[in-house]
C-alpha cells in the first residue's frame, strides 16, 4: 500500500459519522446496507450521509453496487486488511512474530 492511500483511508475514518458508518458496514458484512438504511440507523439526513459515503468510497475502504433503485454499500475488507497490514508492517522493529497473531486474523 502506498503512503498516500493509507493517509486517504485514515482521513476518511477520522470523522465520527464516517467511522460510525464504517463500523455499521462492517457489522452488516457482505450484504451491506443502502444509504437510506445507514442514515436511518445513525439518525442522519440522507443528503449528509451521501457525502460521507462518497468520501469513504473515494478512500477505497467502502464499495458500492446498484440493487434496483438503491445503492448498497459494504466495507471493503480486503482494502482495510491491507491498511492494517501496512500500519503493522514494521511492527516491533521488524519482529514479525510479535504481530503475526494479529496479522494472521486479517482475511485479505
């Protein structure tokens, strides 16, 4: 992962609403949620939610797909796994064994 890609992802998550959206999408798993469902569950306006979802999409940590009239959003577990691995890359002065249990749990 590139440094600027990691910065974009972390910047997208560095907001209370977007972090809540992302955690909600992680809970939803591969089924994902529509923007309306996300807004309703978090008590937010749909137009505001759209801008937050767009920032998460641009950062590459959320994916979207069309389902009829709705757009379904889901967390991109592969990309987030890569971000976590990038953050842990030089863990404990390069002693991979220390971070290996955490890295092994990341399914990329």
